[in-house]
C-alpha cells in the first residue's frame, strides 16, 4: 500500500479522499479478549485482515468490550454504534463469535441480534470453531439466536475433524448475493446455454476461481457417520473436556483459568517452587515462564503438544482443546501426568 497512489476526491485532494473513506466505512466487531488489551489484540486477526483486503483499512474496525469470560457486551455494542454515528461514520456490520479461539466463549447472539435489528446492521457470526455444536441436542443452546444472523462462517474441519480444509459460508439471503457481488460472467468458463441448470456452476460466486471441492469431504463424512454419529462426536468432546477439568481439580499444582463452557480447557501448571507463593510480587512473572519451558520440553521429548498463550493481564497458561475424536480418558490422564513429570524440577 505504501507504494500505491492515493485515491483522489472530486476536488483532487487525496487527504480529503482518505478522510471520506474513513468516514463512510466502519465495522463494529467483537472483542474476544478481555478489557485492557490493545485493539490489535482484541479481535480475531481475520476480521482486521478482511477489512484491509476490502480496502476499508484496519482503522475502520471498532472494538466492542467483552466481559471477563470473553463474551461481547451488548450494551457496549450499542454504545460503540452510537459513538460511530456521532463521529459521522456509517456502521454496517457486526461480527459476533460463537466459540472464541482461546477461552471458547459464545457471544449472546439474541441480544446482539436485537441491537443489529434496531440499527439495521448486518449480523455476521464467526462460528468457525463453535458452529458444529449445533449438531448436539445437549449443547446447541450455546448458539441460541444464530438463526437471526445474516451470515455464518463454519469450519467443519475443526470440531468435526473433517479433512483440511472444509469451510462453509452460510447466508440468509436468497437473491444469489454472492454471484451478484463476485460474478464476472466469464463466457469462456460459465456459459449460460448449457444443457443443465447453470445455477449448479458455483465457481462464479467465489473470490478465487480454481478450488477444491470442500463440501465433498463433509458430505462423505456425514453419510458415513450419520447425524447421530456427528452428534456423538460433539458430545464426546464436551464429556472428555469435563473429565479433564474434574481430574485437573484433584491434583496439586493445576489451576483452572476459568470453568469452561466449551472444549477449551485453560489452566496453569504451578510448579513446586511457586506453590503457596501467589502473593509474592514476582509470582506472575515467574509463572509466565513455566508454560514456554514445559512446551519446549514436551516437544523435544516428542510426548505431546499443547498450546499456551497470555490473555490480557493473565500470565501464560495452557489451552488444551479437546476435539480429536480419537482421544480417551487415558490420554487426559497422560497429559496431566506428563506435565507433572516435565515440571517437577521447576
């Protein structure tokens, strides 16, 4: 972008043209990380990347506060929309999240949909991670209100373990919106006088041209597993995550970040040298060094791999995502035993 020429406004003033674009476009998005972090850390990176690709600029993405569990606060969404309008911006889209990356939080979609309906805004739900929960009769309440979304992103390759990659964009619109937005009517590829229904030619609806048939992977798995099989896969993940939580609570040196509502189990391993010293001034700094050390040790040994990250003011903690359908309770026991073994000298 630095080497490109700026757009000119009607009077030839590039500064005014840029200011006009900033005023016209505004995106209100979910803050998936708790209050106190910088704006660049508060939303899934794909949201700001999308704004950049569209030419809106990352500054057009406004951040909405989240509560201590990482859920969007609808009242702050209302406030941000009012502020944007007062500044002369034109909000047009709200991106909520069902299953955030770190804490596995589900935004209150009904309340957010009410705000969007009141202001006439497009509601997009990033359900890439949590969308598969809809297949579970037991846990689908976490996505209550998703039926009111204008668009939903869903990645079956995540919780359902469909082969990479398998992503779906679901739209409420029935007017062939994607083709109207992306279609180029290339007659050498998309002839309109074919002997079959040309609506089956979906290539002109997407940004890219050649691509794999992602839906075939999901279709084959659905045919093989059936609806009940996929539901069992989701329910098993929840049950195994709950088993891990309960076992973790029984052991000295393990501390939950919070009670999970999804299959993201976030916890600290507190080594022997730090136990009982939570009140010391350097406790947080020392605890933050534990997860990176243990991650290096487990990788070098080749025993397992668990992700870790800081989160707002919280020190580095482990995030065990229980999604692999091949996992068992024995694997959860091994995970805890191995962390104890690897960290016994810290």
